[in-house]
C-alpha cells in the first residue's frame, strides 16, 4: 500500500473531515457555475476519495469520472450513491499515469491532492493532457483559521516535533508552487471562495484524532517519534485546559482556483 493511500482511514475519513451539508451544496453550486457545466460536460476528479466533492455533482446528474489509488476510499463513495449510477465511473489509478486518452474531459478537479504527490509536476502534466482545449482545471483546497486556543495546540505540536528534530511539510507540491507552475504554463487563474463554515471540537476529541493518527501529515513520522510526541501533547493539554470537554473552534474556507486557457497553450 502506498504511503499516500488513504485505505487506513477510509471508513472514518468523512467523519474526521466533515463538510456541513449547506457548505457542500454551496461548493457544488460554485463548481457548476464557474465551469458553465451542462449535462454534456465531462468531469474528472483526480484523487476523488470518498466523493466529498464529487458525489453531489453525480447526484445532480453530471457525467463524472473519479480516479484514486485507494479502492477503499472509492467504495465509501459508492455507499453514498446507492443504485445504478450510469453517469459515474470510478477508476483505480495513479495521478501521474492517468489511463485516459488525450483531450477526454471538459473539467478536471483536484482537492487536497497535489501536496501528497511527490511527482506533482507529472500529475499536472497528465491532467493537462486529458483536458480538452478550452477545458477548465479546478484546484481546490481548504484554508483553516483557528481561534486562539486551537492555535495553541497546533503551535505546541510543532514545538514538540521540532524538539525531536522533526519538521513536517508537504511531500508534494505546496500551494504557492502549484499556482506558480500553472501561471508559468500560461493558465489564467481566478480565486473563488466557494463556502465558509465554523467548526468546533473538544480537547478530548482532538487528542483522540491525534492519537489515532487519522491525518496524513502524521503518517511519515517514525512510530516511536509519533507515539512519544502524542504523549507529550496530551500531557501538555491536560495542564493547559480545564477539561477534555473544553471547546476549541475555528473557521474553514473552501477555495477554488480556476485555471482557464491552460489546456490550449
């Protein structure tokens, strides 16, 4: 199994990375609006996962192909979409070697993918290859702003890891590098805020998510380093907050960078 495969968290992925229903509808509306989608539009999502973004598009009746290296993640998407879905195709494949002919799709979409792909330039080249002339590429991501108490947890975690000589960061392309590459290749970029929502989690719930290692940024840490770091974080949080039920909160913003005139240059 690839280090970047989400098989290990497939069954709990949506529960640990929730998008409220209203925000999900806003994201879908925005995607269809900025792409000018019709029932004839062919969508491709590379890194489709559990269909957090793709499933609502399928439910609107659009023709949709999803690609992922994790069959378990895609099986979770199928559970959301029971019955026959002739407008949906799911393919187990790598982002750097898409099994499609040139110029096969009108819209290509990635969300939280390229920072996980070491050969992200190759993945971009493949997406560009399979887009039709005049096609649109949507690069989606979430920006998180934490309230003071939650920021303290994040800062303490980074401090604990730094004390062990560990630095975490993307294994693939970061946001700035990807956008710079798209511009370099001639794409015209537009940034669209698709949805905003606030989320709340207790200290105990957050410590549980850390301990269960549900986030991909933890997976590359050596097991012993991770276990010791989590123990230190839990000890610190027990001293810092009055109880495990203490509420932490923040805001999530779903952003789409719309790349036009990219496939034709």
